[in-house]
């Protein structure tokens, strides 16, 4: 069935024609621009900011006091943990331990190191386990400078002595780079594209376009970081999203271009048609993703605003590349788009002329017919299945990863394990209490004593007064670890009950990395519903403007919530409950990283809206032709099934390759997004959409005013509507 003739005099048509005819200039501009951006962006990049504290929380107030009045405590430190089977006083063990301490102390990046033989508080009573702190002279020391220290400690282990080097800097130093994960994702996408297109040339265009766009986008992120700081995982997340959407957007345009060539168009006309149809849909879809990502700004968290802007920049660059760089590439390929083809077997048998049309239906059409015959049963089964998958999300716990959830071969985990055994798991989760005082003689004894007597506290230190005599601080160590739910409960008890009742405790704030992570998680949980509401409203308005149907827009919102909820549930079952966790590369059961759910939602909602646009645009056009919702849904599903399947397969391949990397947080977001895309492309698009639209009938096209919309489709999408990949 022919597609609707696109406009050839609009802005997109003019842009496509210009990029096609001036393809050498466009390609040269892109190459020079990306190289220049890469040179400036990577050469003068902003340092990442991983400090999620701030705001009005108790931990933020404590940190302000410590930074202002105790500047000497601001330097980073490492922790050397020692375990000797025969005790640290064994001559062989003592010789090895003293040499390691001396080597660490002699480093150019460390300060004086106190030997555990000089301070009995650093050694357990049985003298088998010891620890000591290694101060770093530079707070901004590079991880490449810390790596030799980690190597020194690991190499010294053996012969009954186990040593581990812990601390944030040590943990980062021994964490390998993401490695081949992105390369594997690109390779998987190439295989899918080759199968879909059957041509090496057609396969290569989306990949080259996406890679150039991602390189430029990441370079821009590095520069934007000077204005809006962002954490170090921003680049990895942006690369995952950019690679997925970049290849998908180019896939839609190339497919439409090939369709136009088959219909007899010349390459230039086919390029114009592809950009004015598929390119129009790409711009709408990309805008939806960008707006959804910017919904993170509503979280009010400085670093997540940086993540939102960084990822949005990458998606924006991929959109621009799809409608400018790709038309230039099409100008070079012309009719050779199908060159270097995959050999295909063709059947010599032809269908008799009298075979009824219903017998020539595609598998997608036949499947749609099955669903539409029992729409209520299909909708109930699919909805129930998604709710069951989403159920584990009700028990979701949020936290930030620490050494306890790292791979077991890491020196930082060894340090955590030794210190936990000898001094308790709470040693790595200290609580820092800070308050303002009016004199050096201010009595914090009642507060310290109240904290020390609190159930769940292992011990508390004596208070220290700042040099300016305006603030005091002390530390307390829980009996439970950083990731334990009991630790969060303890922090609440201290704030809500213990401190408020102790004399002088009303103005004492509980801080430290542990309390900061708890506050960040709770702040995220409280603001997440607001962000979800903002993203849904913005996406609904955009979708109503495109398909001119309130009913379909509401259906899309509900179905997207179901698919994302199911993805959250699967993520909790795998990561937090440990179901198949070890098989998927998670070292142990752990809470969900705090920023993962709030990052997943806008990205997935935007991507789900993309698929909704690709499907509903075609359904809408068929409805305008026939006036029959059942026929429109059947044909729309048939025309888009293959291209949506290919696009989803690429997304899933890209996201799942994150499981090959070392970062547990990136693994989580990759797994969650892969699950959501799979659910969206199967249960949602293949079952719920045809079932619900069949149940709604003509009500699908309702608009305010008490009538169904009868206007021309706002955006014929060509590739996603007529794709025969």
C-alpha cells in the first residue's frame, strides 16, 4: 500500500536536499567539527563531581560545619587492612607488614603513616588483625597515581598474611575501564542491522552516523561540565543512550530510503522523502527523549541536573546527525545502498493469483487477529503478568555502592572484609556528628554518652573542638554495615529520638558518607513521584499533539508505566534479591543504586513514546483510510512489527553489553533498560496495544469536544509505517 506523499517544500525537505547536494561540504563539516570538539572537549574537560551531598539535609549541614571549621580533615585517606594467621607479631609477618607500611609512607602522594605497631588501638586484642590510615597529600590525586599503591599491597599478600587497601581513591584506581562493552554493543548492533538490511553498506551507515554523533556528544559533555558539574558515570550513561537511539534513528531513515528506491524514486527524491517522513518522526521522538531527560531537573539535585543535561546533549547531537550527516552519506551511496548483500534464498514457488488476501497475511497480522478475537482476556493476562513482574519494586531499597558490593578479587573488598572481621562492619560506615559551640569548654559529654548507649552503636569517640573554638565533632561507629537497612534505621533513631532528648543535642547534626547516602536516597524517593508526574504530562501533551487523541495518549502513559514498573521489579529481583545476580555479573545482593531508578524512568518513558509514535502513526493513517479500528490496528502492527523489533533488538543488545563492564551501577541501569525495552517491544506493542485498542473501538480517537478526531495524520512516518526490513 503506498504511503502518503510527503511535502517537498518544507524546511526538512530543504535541509535534506541541501545535505544531499552538498554532501562533501556537510561530511567535511561534521568531520572537522567532531575532531575539533574532541580536541577541545577531551583536552580541557571538566573534572567529574561525585559529591551527592548538599541541600538542606542533616548530613549536608554537618558537612558544611566540618568543611568550615575542620579544614585539616578534608583530605582523602586510604585504609590499609592487615590479617596475619600467626599474628602480626610473627617475625616473618612483621617484616612484611613494616615493609608495606614503609613503601606506602615513602610515596610522593601520601603523608606520614602510623604503623600499627605504634598504636595499640589499631590492632585487635588477639593481634591477628590490624589497620592503619594512609593520608593523601592531594585531594585531587589521579587514580593512576594511586594504582601503584594498590599493586604494592596486593603483591605483598601471601605466606599467611593478607593485605587490602581500601578507600574511595583505591576503589576507583583498581576499577578497570568499561573495556569492550561498548564495542560488543556496536558489534551486536551491526549483526542485527546486517540481518535486517542484508547489506554491508546499509548496515554501516547507521553505525558510522551514531558513532560520530556520540563522539561529538561526549566531547560536548566534557565542556558542559564546566558550567553544570556531573558525576563520572554521566559519560557511560550518555554513551549507552546515544548509541541506542543514534543507531535506531538512522535505522528508520535508511529503511525509508530503501523503500523509496524500491518504489522507483531517484536517490535524491528518496532522501528527501526519508527525511520528511522518518526524519520528522525522529525529531519528534528525540525531542520526547530530551524533554523526558530534562525532567530530572525537577529532582532539584545538582549532579542529576548535570546528568540530565549531559545525556540530553548526546541525544540532541544524534538527532542532528540523523537529519544532516545521514542524508550526506545517502548522497554518496545512491543506488549502492544494497551493495555487498547477504545471500538470500528465494522460493521458486509463487502464490496462485486466486489466493485470498487473508491467507497472505504476515505473522504480525495473524497475531493481531488472535489478540483481537479475545481482547479482554489478552489485556487481563498481559496486565496481570506485568503487575506480577512489577511487584518486587515495592520492596526497592536505594543506596550508593561501597567496597562491600565490589568484586571479590578487589583489594578494596579485601580491606573491607578484614576490617569488618576485626573491628566490625560499621567501621566502614562511620557517622560524623557536628555542631556549633560558643566556647572551647562546651560540654558535649551528655550527647556523646547518649549516642554511645544507643543500641546499634559499637563505640563513639571523644569530641574534638575546632581551632577557632566555634565547632565540635565526634564519630560513632554502627554495628551494622553501610548497605544494611538497620544502619539507616539507626540514623533515623539518632536524629528523631536520641539527639532530641539529649542535653544540647538539638543542634547536633549527623553526617558522614553513610548518612549522606541515606539522605540522598530518601530525598530521591520523596521527589521521584513529582518527576514522574512532570515527565508523563509533558509526554502526553506531545503525543496528543501528534496523534490528536486523548484516549491513545492516556493508553500510552499507562502502558509505559506498566513496562517501566515491570523493569523496576525485575531489577530488584536480580540485584537486591540476588535472583540470577551472580550469573549476570553482580558480586552480591545489594540495594539499587540511588540514581538508577530516577535515571531509568525519563529515558525509558521517552524511548517507549518513540515506539508508540512509530506504531500509532501508522495505525492512525490506516484508520483515516478505512474508518475501521480493527483493520487499522492489524495493518499498523504488520507494517511496523519488523522495524520496531529490529530497533528494540539493537537497544537491548547495546544495554545488555553494560553487564560486561566493571561498574555495578552501570550494570544495573543497563539491565533495567534492556528489560524494559524487551517488555515494551513484546508484551506492550504485540499484546496490550492491539487488545486495548480493540476494546476501545472508536473511542480510541476521542478528543475534547465530544467527537472523534477526523483530521489528517499529523506526521506520516514512512519507514516506521511501511517498513519491510
